[in-house]
C-alpha cells in the first residue's frame, strides 16, 4: 500500500508536469525500493522490550548512490492500555549501542494506528559495505508509574500481522540511467522460464506483430505523404508479457513519430541545419541523398512500479518513455 501511494503521488505529479525538476536535482532519488521485515519476535523475555528487524538487502547495487533510508513500523491499536506517560523507543544496529534514531510516544494523544518512521541511512551505508543483510534492534526504555511496559502493549508485536502491516525498510537511491531492456533481461534471468521458452514467446509475439503489420501496413498514397508529426502509440505491458513483474501502470500512451520530411521543412518541426541541407539535397536529387528522418525531439519520463529479482517492490522513474514532440533530423 505504501509503495502504491508513492507511485500514485509521483505519477499524478508527472501528468501535471510537477516533479520533473525534482528528479533532475543532484540529491534526489529516482528509485525507491521497499524490503519487508524477515525477523521474528522473541517473546521468551518478560517483559518483551526488544525487537530485531532483519532485511535482505542483497539486491541493492553498489553502483547506486544511497540518498536516504527509513524503517517504517506500524503501531497498531490494542485492547491493552499501557497507561499514561511517555514511552521511549530507541533504534540501533544489532550488536551495537550506536543510536540511529529515537521516538517518544504519548499514546493518550492518539488511539488510532500510526506508522513510526526511523532514519536508518547511516546504518544502511555501513551494511552495504559489510554484507547482504541489515539488522536493526528496537528497544523500549523507561518505566511508567514504576511498572515496566512491553512492546506488545504499544501495538508493536508482529504476531498476526498481514503482509501489508509488516515493517518496511524503504531505501531511496539515485541510479544511473537504466533502460527497460536491461530490466527485462534481469527479470528473464531470474524467472523460472527456460531460455528456449523465452525464445518461443518472443517468436510467437513476433509472428503476431508481423501478421498485424501485414494487415495494417499498407498505406494509401495520400496518407503515406503526411508530414512528420506525433501519432498515437498505446503500449500494453500485458501484451508484451511483462505483467508478471510490472505492477503499474499496465498500459500507457507512448506516442510515436511518423511522416515525411520534405522540402520546405516547417519551422515547428525544429529541423537542424544538417536536416535542412539534407532535405534540400534530397529534393534536388532523391537518388543521391535520403530524406531527413521524422524522430522524437522531446521525450518525458513515466513512473513504473515493479517487482525486482529479489521479490522486492520497486518504484523507478524511467526517462525517455513518452514522445512529446517530433521533428526532422
């Protein structure tokens, strides 16, 4: 739910043209990855005042710049009242007393569930260098009216939690430009399909595409001479066979460029000087010089929410996914 809310927020902003500059800033993340807690409560200790949160971070790449990281723990409502007063939570790396972050709870002010968020950027920096796992320990300190309160009374016990209520490690990174082709190859290598099956799927799709082109590829003379402009192109990830790892969007409008670049070139096509000369040469002697090409001159990104090879939910903004304008080059 949290990752879906991130996707909805940023994809809405993209449609309004709001967050384009945000992702271009040097310290802004263009990838957000969520890791689900794999730890278990040890309730043999009474009172229950410590929890270990464990995350497999092996899919994080050393090539990505770590911009931020947070631990999100849902504090649920319980029938048990911990009593009046303040409750102090402290978070540290496992096997260390180094304080990463802390929270002071006053449960008298709020009787509704709430996510407690801790900054764990520094600990993750060290864990990326040290190994494939991040372990964090949450401690409840202090007494209330002379009696010790445990984590269960604060609504932090793990028992009976559905998947969407489990603790999350949310990592914000800035990665170098990565295209969907590389993502597709990673997914193919991690899937259970054999290479032969993968080839067969692509072969079948290619046959369908060829059949479609042969039925719809013939153009009327007048239509084929239409000048360069932006045309519709609806992309459906399910038809591409990518819906097993892409969560959202399952389809989008990509647009494409189509049409001729003949002389004289129109100014709205923003031709380069080279394209102008090439088009002029083509108009004088079509056999000696090909015409300039109708290509995208402005492309914009879209947000994609997907499941990576480690079964983690990832939000990423992919550049150059939508054609905004076309021109002659």
